[in-house]
């Protein structure tokens, strides 16, 4: 059985628009992502917290709400393809190695992880089968950016873990 979760991204703070020279405040918008499997916080280096840490390193400061959440899904789906290819290299019964080109040309497996592993949800639309809910809040200040992650069993539930990621 998969460990399903939802991840709510938000951005707070302000930044200097280099083009206009004006300070711009982030709005209080949120984006909600559905993760179909490996939704536990951390299990032997897999799970949401290790994924978020790797993602924020890779994303290199593109932490406005729209690009950040789109890039998170891209990063996670590319990671799925990389992991599938590693398994295929080590076990010929697992399947064939996938390239981006082969995925784009033929899509016979409608349940392939890279097609169904993640989704974008309407904010407030909580899936009934999630085991974990994550609040990922990116806080911008003049000199740095910090990511605060709160882990819960439900959106309004008690916080069971907290993590801080320096960006």
C-alpha cells in the first residue's frame, strides 16, 4: 500500500525586484500538491523531507510560489524516472530503461509513476486517504531564505515533526 500525502506550499516575506528596484511583498497564496507514494516524512533516506532538502538545493533560489511548485513536481518526476532506470539496470525483469524521448513518444502504460505520482489539488481539497500533511512555508528576508516544514497527520492536526531547511 502506498503512503499518500499532500504538501501545501506557501511563500512569505518580501524581495527586491531587480528590474524595477521596488520591494515587493509576497501574497499569502498557497499551492497544494498530492503525492501518491513515499509520503512518509523520512524512511531510510526516502520520503518527503529528504525530497524537499534535495529539491531546494537543486532549485537554486527560484522560490516564488508558481515556479517553485512547478519545479518541485518536475524534480520529483525526473527523480522517479532516474530511480526506475536504476532498478532496470540492476534487474532485467523490472523493465526497460526509459529515456525522455521514449516517454514522450509512447505512452502505453497509463499508470507509469511519472504520469500519476503527483497531482495539483485545489486548495482546501483534502484527499480522504492521506496519511501525512505537510505545510512547507518559504520565508524570505532581506539576507536569506528559510524553509519551514511542519508535518501533521491532517491539515489541522497536531504538528508531529518540524524541520528547517536553509536555502
